[in-house]
C-alpha cells in the first residue's frame, strides 16, 4: 500500500502559459535519478493522483517537478492553482527503471525526450553519475515551439562543464532557433540526427533512454528496433530503455 507524505510548495515557476514547475519540501524516501513518484490533491470532492518524474538530483533537499497544464486534466486543474505555502501530497517511495544504475555501459548515451519528459534526464544530469559511465551523452528534446525549450540555463551550464555532453533541440511547428525541425522518428529515419553529429548512422554501441508522449515513446522504440537495437532487460542487456507512466 502506498505511503503518502505531506509536502509544502516552496516555489512555482511558469515557463510559458502552459508549462510550469513546482518545488516541494517533503520528507520522501531516497530515490535514484530518473525515477518518478506520484503527486495527489483533492480537486472538488475527489482525491486525484498522477505520476511525475523528479527533476531534482536525489541529493537536493527540495523536490522539483515539471508539469504541463492539460485542458480538462483532473489533477492539473488543481496544480495550476497552487501557490507558495500550499500543501500537496507526495508518494514517499519512488518507482521506475529509467536510471543510470539500470542502464548498460556503452559508448554513447542518447536521452530522448518530448515535452515534460525531459524531467528525468535533468535529474540524471544533475546527479552526475552519467559522466563516469558514458564517453558521450546526448540530450534530445522535442517540443512544438521554441519557447517550449525550457531549463536552458541549466543545460547550457552543463554543456560548458562537461565536454562529452551535447544538447540537440527539435522543434516541430516552427523554424527552430537552434537544432533541427521535425519529429524525432522522422529525423532518425531520414538519418538527419546522425548527420547532425557528422556520422553516417547512429553508433552501434549506443544506449537510448526515451521518455515523453506515449506515442513518441512507442514509435521511437519500435523504429530503433528496426535499425537493429534491442529493448534492454536486466536478464538480457540491450539498447533501449523507456518510461511510460501515463
């Protein structure tokens, strides 16, 4: 049975009219970077809970979650009203296997995200274990508009600190200010992503971590399998790890 703890909102940051992050002070159990927990609150007369990835590193004392306002969303209708000092319930124990600890050691790590699915990868980058395990680390973030490319100060700082880290933004609905235009699957299929890194194809010695829109996760994983990469399992190390908690 789930154990819940009471948390207090310490900060609310609106990145765009629909994208926002909250910081929460709560006494949760230790977790691994890349894992998720659940947030819950009473909306109207019903208690509603949904899963969200930690954005903060496990060592950080304040928890952070990256959210999008969903039209008609049962929980986000309450989350958007939160202010500093308000209470929210947090599931004490984290879940999920989209972690460095569960990933096989390979030359290149590709962290592929759409929308708020970048959250667990920000936690992984902040945690720091990734730098000792992989020679190259690539973060690919797909969004609709340039303004949806959030956490830029954090990402830019890590690019300066870690020479093995590369960030590639993808924008689907307008010309990108940087990066490439198009859907992740189309750019993998056309080899545009490999060409962006001056390669003929994606390296064989790669591991792919994928998080975001369920259709993107499914389609990307299936496409990578047609290219010869396999799903990763503890009993059978492969190349593809995914997170789906929608």
